[in-house]
């Protein structure tokens, strides 16, 4: 089987589930058309088998050996052709399923990267996980069913034409019976659509709850709250179960209709055909062919009701996908360039001079974090970088030149070496220098495989202080033009904090660095300290100067002591 297509360029500007499914179909139109061709031929070959079988029986009745051999050879040829088209139909079905499913993964992942910090503010973790767990399967199935669904329509038309040539009443019965079956099934689709949507929503919420419990299990055990949260999870899982049972009720009715309605139609067609055979209006071979058509029609008719079910599920899944695709980033970039220089937040007045280590101490920690977000372009703000507005620079350039490292940054699964050197551009010496500056050598030395050790999800094998030091080392390995650290030593002991402060100043010598902290040990190592109160710069200077000149600063950094 040929390989899957490369990632599609750009993101689709789509706001309708049907348009998203149509966009997917157009992106793989060649493979879809090829699959529809094989599926149609596969169904048509099966539709012709009863006719050929009937002709062979008529040849036996007439004792025509030559005709019997001819129709037997045709039947053999149809069998071989059916085998070949069946194999190719299935291969194309799998290819189209995978193409549509993983194209959805591609555009969703690309949108997640585009949104960055905006995504977790707008969409829960469970909803994003549900796209990759279940929605891609339904979207893939909606493409897969197009092959067999289209072929089944052609097969029903072909059988109807054959029946019309054999007996006009039987042909008309099939011609009008199939649409009536579709009308009979349609009332089940709307409640199915509604219940499936509700189940998806509850499943997403349950996934979010599970992720929260796993991530905070250590804290829950510390405060004795695991039983409470387990109870809440149990209640939510029961709601998901009840929603699933509600979906199953409608689906069971739909499955029953797939058997009952075609069965009734086939029974009527067979009964009328037998009456015609007894009356001499059709031959014995025609009666056998008629029964074969009746048995064959079960497949195409069930495929049509299956198509209605899968397209409904695909519509529900596409609605979740376009909800994510419709989100716009909170901040956007421009097209200008900057030679760098002074980075200034005009609202607060915080100014970072090139090549200096600046510390920002705020009376409220969230104020310092807000300034860091504005300087890193994670939140809108009036910020200049040299002579250019930061908002006018492309986002890719901002992310490459300005790095904001906060305590909410995650550690990811993989080797520790790859975790620290995310750009795969640093040497072992660079990594070890960053570990030394972050006082994290002991963490690596304690691991049996050192830098080649595997990091578990979210780095759960490390303590809070170890995770913080590894995050600091990762930021130092990146070596950006401007590094903004938010409380990088809040979880380490005083001895380690003093060493980190000293080594960090040396490691970032000549580079622009800002540290949001109220730790006297770190503030004393800064070239310049800015004190922020109520979101504005209140005083600035060296740490020792501000201790004497600003009572508010002294009260903040000494926690009101001394």
C-alpha cells in the first residue's frame, strides 16, 4: 500500500462540520475516487452473479452443455474479479480511513502549536484528548463508508434494472421500497446525533477529571483527598455510562432496522417472484436468480443504513474538531524585524537593558508573572524591542529570541538529554554547563543511565525542587537572546538557591536576563532590581540600595521581618 500523504499546508478556515468532512474528501479525492471505483465494481460483480447463476440453471434445464460451460466460465471469471476488487476496495478503504483520521490529527496538532498558551485557556485537556482517541476514528469511518455506500447505491440501481427487465412489478417494488426504507430509518438519526454529542461532551469532561487526578495524586494523598476525588470521578463516569446506554438504545434500534426492513422487502420480493414462477411468467432460472437478488440486496441495504449511522457520528466528531480550529490566538505577530536592544514594558515601566541581569520584585507575584507574559508576547501589551513594537515582529522570531520559563512548564516523556536539549543543537558540554548552573548535576548522577535515562510523564519521578532545577537547566541550554525566569528557585533550599543565583549570573553574563523573584539571595546577585507595586515600577536600583531607600521593597523581600 502506498504511503500516506504529507501534511497539508496551512489550516482550513472552516466553521461547519459538513464543510470539514467535504474538505477532507477533497484533500484525498484521488484515493476516494479510486476506492469508489473498486467498491462499485465489487458490488456490481456480486449483483451479476445471481443472473449468471440463473442462466446456468436454465442451461441445465435445457440440457445445453455448451451454454452451461459458458456460464460456468463466466461465473468463475466473476468470482476472480470479485476477489480482486474486494481486496483493492478494502485496501483503499483502510488508506482513506487513515488519511482522513490522521489528517485530522495533523491539523489539530498544528492548530495547538499555533495557539500555544491560548489553547488550555479555551479548551479542556479532555476535549483535546477525545479528538485523538475517538473523533479521528469516526471521521475516518465517514470517509471509509463513502466507498461502500456509493457502490451500494449503484448496485441497488443495477439490480433494479435487471429486475425490471425480468419482471416490471418486481423492479418497481425494489425501486420504491428502498427510498421508503430510508424514510423509515431517518427519524432515528436526529436523536442519535443529539445523544452522541452529549456522550462526547461527558467523555471529554471525564478525561479532564482523570488527567487532573493523576497529575495531582501526590497532593491529594498528602491532604487525604483521594477518596473524595475518586468518588467524584465515579459519579462522572456513571453519567458517561448512562449517556452511552442512551446512545446504545438508539443504535440498537438502528441495527434492528438494518435487519428488519431489508428482510421485509426481500420476503415480499421473493414471495411475489415465487408466485410468478408458479404461474409460468418467469423461468426456474429466473426464480433462482430472483432469490439470489433478494439475498444479495441485504448487503447494499444494510450498507445504506450503516452509512447514515457513520456519517452522523462523523458529523458529531467534526463539530468538535472545528471548535478547536475556530479558536484564534490571543496574540498575533507582524512582519517587521528588529535588531534587538532594550526590551520595555510600557505599562509597568519595567525595562531590560541588553546584557544585564535584571530582577523584578513585585508586591504580588501575579503582577510579576503578568509583566513576564507581556514581555514574552504571551499576553497583549504595549512592549517595545529596540526601536520596534514587539507586536510587529513575527511570532516565530519572538519565540526564538525571547524565552519565558515559568514554574508551570512541563517535563515531557523521553530521554533526559532530549528533554534538556529540545532543539537538538547543544553539545554535551553545553548540557553539563547548564546543569552545573542550575545545581542539577546531582540529579543526573543519581540516575543509573545519566543523561540517557528515561523521563516519565510530567517528570513525576522527580521531586518539585528537582523538576524546577531541570526546567532551569533546559532554559539555559536553549540560550536565548532574552531569558525571562519566573520564580526559578521557589522550590529549592536556601543553600542551593544561593549557588544557583551565583552560577546563573555567570552563565548569563553578557546576555539579557530577567528574573521574577522576591528572594534576597537572588536579588543580591542581580545587576539591577526593579520593585513593582500595583502593576507599576515604584523603585529601582541595586538590592542593597533598595533595602535602605524603599521601605515597601524591604517589607516585601524580607516578608516584613527585620
